[in-house]
C-alpha cells in the first residue's frame, strides 16, 4: 500500500471579516477527509485537518496563517515525515488574486495586508514540491460565494495554474477564471466538493473525472433558482499524466476498463509500444490478480510481436510512414485553444516495483515514452516511429478511451503534438547547433576575460555573435577552489517589464529608472565546491550543511539553501577575505542580468534550451520546444551576457537582499536594496530555474519566499562593492 498523506483545510469563520463567513467550507473539508480515509485508504493519522469554525477550534490546527505555514513548511517537511508516495492538499474557503499573486485566506487574514496575513499559493506549491518523488494533487475550492453574495475580491488567477504545472503538480480548480465557487443550502455543501467526492468514486483518470465533475456541478446548479456558471477544471503538468489514475490504490472498475480497452485498441492498430505501456498501467492499478495476469499475458504477446517485427524489419526506424487513418493536422488550429487536459502514453509510476524509480524532476531514463523500463525478465524493445504515425495513433487512443468526441479534443491534440515535437529531431535545431558550435571559447589574460555573446531573433535562431571583454578578480578559497567575480560598470536602466511584454506580471511594474553604481558580481552562481570551502570556515551566526544539494557536482550550483544560509556564506567569505561580500540588491541583479538590453531576455526576444537550462516543454514567443533536463547543469554550460555573467536565466533561482514588496511603487532609484522594518518579511528571488517555463526566467521576473525556505532550485550568487 502506498504511503499517502493529505493536508485538509476548511474555513468558515474569518476573524477580521465576519461578513465574509461561510457556512459549509468545514463540512466540505470533513467530507473530503472522510473520503480519503474511508475509501481512498489514506491512513487516518496522515490526514491532517485544519478546520476554522467555533465548533472545531483547536489551538494546534486552527487555520491561522502562521499555523498553515507551520504545517506546510515544518510538520509536513520531508525531513520530518520522510519519503512519501502521494500528497493531496485540499482547501475550502476564500481565495483572491492581488497584483498577479494568488492567496488563500487564513482565518486571521487581514485584507489590507495579504502579504503578511494570507497564504500565497506559490508558497503552498513550493512546500509540497519538497517531496520530490511524490505525486501531488492540489485541490482549490476557493473563490467561494453563497449565491453571489460572498466574493471578497478578484478570484484566483492564472499564476497558480502556471506554477503548479512548472512544479509537476496536478491541480483541480472548483471553477474557471473569473468564476466563483458556490455553496448550496439544500446540500449543506459546496457544489464542487460534493460533486468531486461523488465523481472520484467512479473515475480517477483525470479526463473522465473532469467530465463527470463538470456535468454533476451543472446538474446541481440546475436545481437552484438563479442561473450560475461554475466550471471545475483539472490541469496537468504534462499530457503523460492523463493516463495515470490520481488514486492508483483506489482505481475504479471504469478506470481499469478504459485502460484495458485502450490497450487492446492500440494492439489491434499495431501500436505495440503504446499498447504495452497501457497494459503496464493496468498492472499498476488493477486490484484483481486475474486482471493483472491477463495484462502480463498481453505484454508477453506484444513482446513476441516486437521481436518478430525487429527480426523481419531491422531498419524499420527509417521506413516511411503513410497511414490512411491519419488525422488532418490543419484541423488542430481551429480547436487548439479549447481548455482541456490531454491524454498521452506515459512512463511507469514509481509505485511499480519493476519500474526505475526517479523523482519527477529527474531526466527520463529511456528514450521512448511508451516503453516500460527494462528488467531482467523483460528485455526492452524499442522502435522509432514517425511523428505523423504517432499522431494518428493518439487519436485512436482517445477513441479507445471514449474521448474522441470531446469538445476539448483540440487542446488534447495540441499537447500531444507538443509532446511529439520534443521527442523528434528538428532540422531547424540542428542548424542552430551548428551555429552555436562556432562560438569561440572564453580567453583569460591578466585580469581581463574575453567571451562570446549570443543574440537570437524571435524564433530563437542566432542572429549575432559578438566578442566582449570584462575585468575580473579571483578569490582563492583553498584546495584549488576559486571564486571569480566580474566588474559590472555603473549605469542607468529601466527596471521592470512593460505591460506589452509577453508573460509579464503586475508585480514587475511600474517600470522606473534606476541608477546603479559599479560593483563586482559572481561570474556564476555559487558552486557546490565553493560552498563546501566556505562552509568549512568558522561560523559567524549559524551552522551550514557542507553538502546540502540534491543534484551533486562540484561545478553545479549550490541549491537547497535558504536566504539565511546565503547570508551566512557571505559573512564567512567576507571574514576570510576582508572584503564586503553580500547578496545583490534586486536592482543590481536585474541591471547585471540585462547588461544593457531591454528585451525579455539578455539573449533577445526569446530563449532556447541551447542557451539556458529551463523546462523546454514550454516556449516563449516563437521559439521551438527543447530539452527538459529536470536537474541543474554545471555553471558556465551556456554562453554569457554582455557583462560576462553566466546562467542569469534558469538553472537556479537566486536570492537577493531585498524584502518583498508587491509592486514597485516608491522603490529606490539608486540601486540599493529595498528593505522594510519587518525582518521576517519574505525575500526576493530572481532568474527562474531548471524547473520553470521560460516565462519565469525573464530578466524582469521576480518572486518571493520565506527567508528560511530552501528547495532544489534555489541558489544565489555574490556581489562585492557598493550598493
């Protein structure tokens, strides 16, 4: 049985907004708790409930902002509860969006100070994602109203969906953008949670679950005298998860039947690798030994077919594909904008004892997305299938699941094509690689370094390569470990993003002119070798773990370090060298990143995964999809900006000195850090990481986190000089 945990929050009573009280949020939370314990087989002691009303008030679990964050960041931290297979987070109550950031309202929330007295959804997501090997489901029954009377502000926005997708989290929303989630007096429940618990007893595959959920919510609202629009949505981080039951230990008969029928259909259509992957899914979730045995016989039969195919057609990978059943690709454009989740063949679940277990962010261990990892008893057979043939087979897969006629088929096809494009070679990318191979290496002479600077056009194709020079200085940290910093000339720049910039947030505005004095900045993010050398120096204020990183490598950036850890590093380095090392101010960081550019990235209008380490499944502008490495890369793997700094986009988020402010109103204009009197304020992060889409790696993007928070994509670089 899987090791499952859940964190359930339901809030009726709002201490400072009694007029926004809800009636049934706590009942909904209790309904979800009872379902997870009694029907989904979550251990009762591992389902944590924080309920907010007078009848259930308990000092340890009453859902104040501090209590919720304590449970998320400490009590449910993997260092305390260990490795888990699955975590569900459920929230019923009010949620709002302010300045491009989504918040869940705690029982003690002050609406005039959401930053301090509400729970940012991005911090919930970050805390959950500390469980790097867990399947995570985030359920938000927020933006709740009682027949149109209880909205408290702008409903949750798109930030939550994007962040959840970036972090590999399945998200179930009670309503679509701009809608509200309603409570129904006759039910004494919210319509969404009542329908969700019903639907989960019939479907745990995401697409049919979403269909059933939407239909049932519509039926419930038809019983009310007022016309109501509430459309629940399920969002996946990848098309692959469409064929993973959300509750494998509680997969329904309908789930197993759908998977089995799809597997048989794929085998009949000679899509053998796909059929094999689907039969492995049946084995993962089927409770009956008879069903599992039938699936194993099917896999053995398919393996024999694959052996015959390979022996008779040794060069099948190069065979032209012409399939009369292929779907017309131009049809995709007319329906691709429809919002729906998409099914796609998938890799095995970590719960399967025969599968290679790897965390969600780790690279796929085998090239084919349809093959089970090889075992001693089951040699792996693979073949290269043209994308057009795979495209047609996915339509048959949808038909096998009974989904080919869905209104959301266009979006499903779009996601499938995106997935296919990431699996196949592209002549355009190959041409670009040839241009990148022409970049000259870095050259050092005395205190000068000469390097190449790449500029790309809107499609991500290299438009220009120039040679630049910069002054640098080196600190000897001992045992051959060096730390280089680059001289950043003083200057003036426009900080923030215009409203016209694709993917920008309100928190990046208003744009304002900032004058920045000269300083030295780390050529790279601090590496693990540099961290270990400084961690061995005498303590100043706190202990430092000499080797905290998840992704090991002397020249990889340090990660899993908090803002407080980074500050201690700077203090020790300053004490050793006698120089004032510190974190950069937010203005210094953006000025150094832009290096004189005004485009979204210092490379130009977009980026590609040949230029930076980010989630290449996502694109920006007209650039192509690319690699998703699912881990950090060595510093300096990619080309520098015009100041000679590397990895300013992606790889790891980088801590800055500043305290968080929601927007730039009254921000300093002299390059100094923007501080507040509250030392417990959240701190700034810049630059994006390996796990983020390119939107979150732009020069202007900014996010926050608690000063003591750490994660597998958080690092920093140092500066030395005036601020």
